[in-house]
């Protein structure tokens, strides 16, 4: 009887390493590829550029592959229990990565029906990660970058976004990573062009005084050196007729989403709350603006996210929830709920209540004030996107001021050196400098 062989793949960029695994697999019998869905890829922190159907089409046309089935989680459990393969074939590199937990599970599952794990020595000269890093160095197309946020929201349990205000902070969002205790490498998923920090870095107040052209110049500079998707803070969006042009400009640039807040008149920063005069727009007017934006949009992937200011302006939870429903009905692709309370109580209440009636619409939070809440906690209650909205600029300014004051005080820079990056390090920071 022909033996059943199972190979799990993402197969975004099919290369010689995959062929080596598939060739070996086909020596043992009939090969079924468990092709990871977008959600499953998200669990592995490896978001493919190509859609499932496109990846499937390539594999189905290989003579080495007899069947392609979806693998909907990073765990092989469901497919192994259904297919009961005689063999699972995999490269041996997963012994040492954060995928080792899936390896142990595969071994246990196979034992139950007498299957066997076959591991192939890893070819260090060909790896997906390496190829993807090389491709990232070449940059990204406008369309690929733009469509990435929607994919990430589907694929990742929680999308983590970092504020950027120039190309250098963009490079931090692009490259910063941490290796957690279980070996998982965590990174930011995308960037936030904040009206507060873009205005502040230009020495202007956060009152919509920096025009869209100037804001887009910053975004373009960031896009020149990064590949991650960006969410743009468009303040109130201005007049509906003007917002239509903003949507088109953002799409053309490759921005993935715009957030507009339901305020009107002279906009002031939300973290000032009712300490300054701020006016909320009517539901009717704001829904009209959302509809105008959606009608103006050309691409499928661009998202218009409506930001609710009811908690900021202290008009109550009921108003916030009422607006949430209305904005979704008007066509908003997501909602941002804002609060300036240190206690996360009202945000949590909003998210939980909203989620009782709507499990689909992406929810965005900006935990500048309620900063004790972790990403795990946000994920658990049903938040989709967390934006760290101003921290790069807030980190940079005190560092610069301290050094400036030290030079004045000491009449030289000797004392300030410890607070500065080493000259050698700055010369090596940007490739091509030396
Ligand atoms: C921004 O970053 O500009 C924002 C978020 O709009 S907040 O400053 O909290 O209003
Ligand atoms: Mg803003």
C-alpha cells in the first residue's frame, strides 16, 4: 500500500530548500502538503506576501505533490489526526527554534498511530528568512506595503504599531526586535504617523497646522528606508470634500490605513481632554465623512478607521458605543477608541461591550495614558491593534536636551559623551556611510 507523507509549508517563496524536502518526502510515498493559512502563518510570525490560493496553485502543479490541504493553525494536530500520515517530513532546523514545541507535538501525535518523523539536515545557505531579508533590502512595492496591514490584522492575534516621525525612527520600527525566553523573536508590525509627533518634530502645535503635503513628505522619507505598513493620523480628516483628496494621496503613497477622529472646529490634542475647548462632531456629519472617504478610495486594501472621542470628552460610554455602531454602519473598516484615563477600566468596558455585539470589526487602542496594560491583556479582551503613539519622540527629546545643557554647563562635550552614541556606532548605523 502507498504510504502517506505529510509536509507542512508556507511556500511563499518556493526555493531549492522546499524542493529538497518535497523530493525526500516523495521517496516515502504520496505527498500531502498542509499549506498554512494566513492565520496559521500569523502564529509563526511569518506573514506571506502571496495569498493562500496563489501559493496553492504553485504547489498543485508540482509533480512531487499529490494533494494540498489547508493547515489552519501552526499546530499540526488537526491534520495529523485526520490524515494519520505514515511520515511527516521536515527540515531539522525546528529543533532549535521556537517551533520546537510543534515538533514535540508532531512526535507525540505520530506515536499514537505508529507514524514517523523524518528530518532533513537544514541547508544554511538557503532559508526563507535569509531570502526575505535580502528581498526586504531591495525595498517594497507600494501595493505590497499597503495591503500588508489588512493581512496582519487577520493573521496576528494583535498588531503592534510604533510611532515614527522621521526616517531614523522608521528604521527603529523596522529593525527593533527582542528575543523572548521561549526563543520567539518579537518585532513591531508597522508604524504610526502621529499628528502630535510629526507636528512637534517640526516645532508646530498639534492643531492640524502641518498640512497634508508636509506630513506626506515625512511619510515618503520614512517609506524610502522601510518596508512595514503605516497607519496615518489624519486628525479630523478636515472637510469631507478635502478628506477625499487625502484618501487618494495616502493610497498613492502606499499608506495602509487612515484614522480620523470625530471632532470638529479647531482640533486640539486628545490628551488635553476637556482642559481645552474641543467639540465633537455630530454622528450624522461624521458618518457622511466616512462615506465620502470610502467612496473616494481606489484600492481594496486601504482602511478608513473611525476614532471615537466620547470618552476623551467625557460624554459617556453609551455615546461611545452608539457612535461605534453608527460608524461601522457608515462603512468604517475599523474603530479606534481613545481614553486619557490612567485606569484602563473604561477602555476595557468599551471593548468588552462592543465585542458582545460585533466580533469582526478591528478595534484599535492607543495606550498612552493607560500604559500598564500589556499586549497579552489587550489581545485577550479582543483588541486588534495597539499603537504606541509618541514614545520615540518622547525618548529622543530629553536625551538631546540633557546633552545640550551639559555642553553649556561644562563648556565642553567631555561630560556629555556617556549620554551620546559612540562616533564609531553612528558611522556604522546606516549602511553605505563608510
Ligand atoms: C497622535 O499621536 O497624534 C494621536 C494620539 O492622535 S493622541 O496624541 O493620544 O491624541
Ligand atoms: Mg493626533
